[in-house]
């Protein structure tokens, strides 16, 4: 595998991020095909707090997005991670793992108290994410909604994502 650099997105990366995201989610049964639109709308609304790209041989091969969430108990400085995308031909090479590690480190350094996400518990538990019944996101199976406390106490209540998530 060639050298991979993880860095913040730049304006010249936007189209390629869309291509990577579309390819990564194309055949996923849990996808409704809205992931590219979500990232574009987060960017347009000023809600894309952090967007990192994995770059290899001058080509974007992965992306992770983080945006603010609100929690009904009034907890502040909590963020939602996702979508996270890796080109299908690059999956299984540790790029998603590296993107996750960097995203967690960067948002922690920015003062975040915690992160929530919707995803496979088997994958995200390795980063310290876990289901907390006191924190809810209505709709999907509860065990797929997970949180990682970075600082302070775990919040409780209903989580709402940025408007881009609809």
C-alpha cells in the first residue's frame, strides 16, 4: 500500500470527497444514498466542524465528517461522527481505523466533550464507543446508536443531528 496522508479537507477536495462517499455507500443495505448530499449540506450550512481526508498517490481514498449535535438535557460540545467513507477497493487496509483515530484526536483537541455515531458496534467499540440507554436517537435499532465520552459526564436525553441529516 502506498503512503497515506490524513489531513483536513480543502476546497479542491469537495468533488472527490463526493465520489469517494458515493462509491463507499453504493452497495450498503443501510444507506439511502443521501450521504453525499449530507456532507454538501453540512458544508453549506457551516455545520461541518471537521472533515478529514485520507490521501494516497494524490488521490482522495477516504473521508470522515464531524458535525455538532444537540442533546435534550442541554449538554454542549457534543458532536456526531459520520459519514465515514473509504473507497471499496481500499477497505480492509486500516484507512477507516486511521481516519477514526485522527478524527477523535482532532475533535478532542478542539474541546469536544463527546461524540455520537450510528454504526456497527463491532467496529466502533474498538475506539471506546458504546451504547448508552440514557442517550437516545429514535428510529434505528438502539444498539447501533453509540457514544464516546471525551471529557466529563455522559449526557442523557434525545440527540438531534444538524439539519443536513433531515
